[in-house]
C-alpha cells in the first residue's frame, strides 16, 4: 500500500502526514481484508469543523449493532465514504488531500464557483478554514455565500459526499438597451383587453389606429443604453455590451429634429409601425372584407376596401372612402368623397359624407351629404339630407324623405304601390330642420294661449308667437345662390308623393308621366309641370323666363 501513514488497528484513527498527495491512493484494507467503517461523534464533528484534533478519549466509535449497558443502541452517525476514486461526474480543479478531494468547478467567465467534495476513510476531513484557504488559493474572492460555505464545511466534516454546490457567484454584466422609438401620439381607437374590468370591451375594435395631424409630434428616439458592468468571483470587472442603434427605419412623411430625437408628421394620416419601419400613411387598403380580422377603421386618410363591410364594423376615413363591395348595418363617415357598391342599412345604418356620394343602390339608410348624391339604380326608403343634387340615373326614389338644395332627378319618383315619398328641394336641410323646430314651438305656444286665462300670460305668449312667426318667415325668404328648387321625373311621377318647392307644398294624387320638370309657380301659386330640362338650368331662370313670356303675351294682346 503506497501510503505515508500508519493505521492504528485498536481505535481506527489515522496518523501521519496529510500533505497534498500526488500518488494514487489504493484501496486501504484492514488486516482482516475488510474496508473499515468509521463513525463520528457530535463532539468530533465540532472539533473537525473548528480545525482541531479530537482528544484521545474522543476516539471514533466503531459502528455496532450490539446494545449498550443501558439496553440502547448507539445513535447512528454519518458514514465516511468507502470509495477511493471520485466519480467521473466530479469535474473541475482537484485539490487532493489524504482524507478528501475538493473539486472547484469555475467556468471560463468566472461568474460562479461550484464545489464537489469526495471524502475518504483515511486522513482527516476538510475544515472550514481549509475550505476558505482553498477558495482563496483559486482566486475565489468575491460573491462568496458564507451560509453555503458553512453548510458545506459541516457536511464535509461528517464525511458526506457532495457535488456541484454553489459557493460563490459573480455578477453578470447587463447589456445596454437598444435604441427605440417611444410613441407619444395618442390612439383614436385602441384595443381594450378583456382582462380590464373597468372598461367595456368593444369586440369590433381589433386594431389600434394612431391618427396624426400635420406637424404633430409622433414620438422620441431613445438612444442606446451603455449597460451595467459585471464582476467575476475573482474581483475583475466585466465590461457590459452597449445597446445597438435604432433597428427600424424612419420612413416617409416623418421629420426628424436636428438633434435626432423628436419625430413629427409632415402630413395628416395614420401612424404605421412595423419591426423594420415607422411611417405616416395617407392611404389604408383592405384587401378583402372588413370584419373581425380587420375590425373598426378610424383612419385620417383615404381608405379602400376591396370587399364588403360587415354589420357593425364602422369606418371613419377623413380623406375619402371606396368600397368595392356592399355595406351592412354600419356608420360610414368621411370628410371626402364616398364611393360604394351598395348599402342596406336596415333603418339603422348611416352615411355622413363631406364630399360627393356615389353608390349603385342605397336601402334604408340615413344619409347626410355636403356634396352631390349620385345613385345608379335605386334609393329606397332612405332619409336623405343633401346640400347638393340628388340624382338616380336608372331607377327610382321611393319611400322615405329627401331634402336637397341643388335639385332632384330620377327616372321614377314614388312607387306603383303609392308608397309615401316626400321630396323637399331648394333649401338647406339645416334651415328645414330649424324651421320644423320653430313651427313645433309656435304650435305649442298657440296651444298655451287657448288654455290660458291670464291676460298678462296671453300677451306674453302672443309676443312670443309674433317672434317665432318672424323667424320662420326669415328662413322662407332666405336667398341662397346655390339653391335650385327643381325636381325632374324622367319617366313617372307616382301618386302619394309630397313635393315641397320654395314656399309651396303639394301632394300628388294622380300619376303623371314624364319626362317633366316641376318648379314653383310664383305667380299663381302651386306647382308648374313643364317639359323636362336639365338640373343645370336653374328653376329661378325658368320661372323668370315664363314671367317675361307672360308679360310679352299680355302686351301683344
């Protein structure tokens, strides 16, 4: 046996030099050829951990199953490992002693130290001071877990095999954050999480629209961060990696300030942000239907929908809207022109158009238009308020009501079933609504006069009546250069159609065939039914020509 030690067979203690061993330790055996099993008392453990030699009267006790004089078995103590070669899984730098091997596993980045302990049944176990010395010798100077080291030393003193115990940890460097764009513009519509109980969730809003005005601030560029340096367990500093520059490009219609920080929009539009670019767009194209995949649209620009717009998916497009398909029960709003194939609003749908409206058909829709309304086939049961002309090229205006200022023209007006249809032409619909309000108020005041018995109250109400009557007449006598009180029926004017032109309102009780033009008869009252002329010929000019012709006839007579 290649050992520089002596074994005392009487008490199982080992003595001799415990220098670092460069020679392999062969399996030690007793004279009987058996591997000795040694137990350790609590007093010995405390002494070993403290780095002291146990007293002679504290010699190890050989484990025995025989009862003591008190008929009690001695308490079981930890058993010292009987193996002489450490398992292959023990990796790292080995500190080899007679009674143990300590493996210090320190990775190349020196961010941790994990220790494994392999005890032998010869020599003394490792003490706390020896552990501290080994760590220092291998430059483990910082980040030492004292509590873990204490536990490791105690377990080592009892001869427990341990593997991969973390005794020291460094601090890894934290890389700097990459440059980024912080958006400061507020969204006009935003997706609300279903987890937010404080706000009602609109399931039709599935994407966020950030609309910006000309010159409005969009956001700021946040420069890359420098990061935070780290420290190894040997006390060396680890330089942090600085953040990278801005990954996304600053695209079209965005201006960058001279210091490279502030971003502003150069147009009115929608902020578009992808992983590779941030820009402001004037157009938004939907290649398909507007439904749950697209959601409600609120866009400061022009919107093109290459499909249908399903029920409840409203669209706001400030610069204009084109829908190649049909629109369901929705609210459609644009400050520009609107072009759609058709819309069936079912009495709920609404269109608010700041320009001209062009459609193939419209059914049961509330329409408010600042320009002209041009429909190819049919306007059915709609409520229309228009500041321009209303023209149906091939079909009819039937049912509902239509107020226009610049003229009304259709192939047919009314329906064969005599469905009630009301047309008011030559007036601003705002004035019509105001006059209806004043007339209602006048009727209420007159009713109060009839019921009142107080002379003072009656005089006050009569004064109010005079004021309301004056305001109504002011609206009727209002001169509007854009007004053209003229209705053209190219084919048929059906019965049960109420026509209001200027100060005249009449209901048609007998069907009339066209083509014919209807204007106000300013001389005799009522309406004139004339051979049809285009809406470009103003009703006032026709009436003036008729008056001159009548005067010329009188003079000639």
